[in-house]
C-alpha cells in the first residue's frame, strides 16, 4: 500500500472513529492537547517566521472557534444542571471563552509583524491553559460521575465539529 493511500485510509479511520465512538470528554481533551501543541509550535518560531506564524495562528483560531462552539452549544448545556456547582462552572467557562474570543478576533485582524502580535498569542495561550486546567481537573471528573451519556454527547459534538471545521 502506498504511503498516500495509507495516510488517507488512516485519516478516514480517525474521522470515523471520532464520529462513531469517542466520548465527549475524550474529544474535548484531544482538542486541548492539539491546541496546546500548536501553541508550543508557535512559541518555537523565530521573529522572522512570519508566514509560519500566520498559518499556525489561523489553525489555532479555527480550532479554538470550533472547540468553544461545541462546548457552548452542546457540552455546557448538557452539563449545567447535572453536576455539583455546574451552573457556576459553566458560567465561568463561558466568560473565559468570551475573553478568548476577543483575543482571537483581534489576532484574526493582525499580521505577524504587527505590534503586540506575539504577546497576544502568548496571552491567549495562557488563558487557554488556565481554562483547560480547570475543565480537566474540576469539571470533567464531575461530569464522568454524572451519569450523562458521554458517548452520545461525544458523537453529537464530533458531528458538529466536523460541520464547523468545514466552514471555518
């Protein structure tokens, strides 16, 4: 089998697996790792790597927009009344999303050689790191114990994410 066919088959399998069997928390956690890796890659780029910075910034913004959307449209409403302190946790997460979306909007209108560009990417990275830590250490453990059908939720989120990624 050629590398190209193998890679294509692998990508198709991963996409089908995501749509067919990944629970909501696994999907969100995978997104967290993917974005964290992209921020790490961005930080490794030098000042002169403007084209690479622009492409990576676009990927980061697209991933974060899709992620925050599936959380706000599907995950948070399902979680809100199902876990202890769910209302407060979801409210705080939505406010954190709003702050991130503001920075994303600013970055989408900027070029890598603009003043404060790298600083804004760094601050966005730090905001996301804080948000991820809270979700993974406080919210997700409670959600796992809640009795929610995380597989069905994950399937719905995966389908919505695919739709979003196709349009962003």
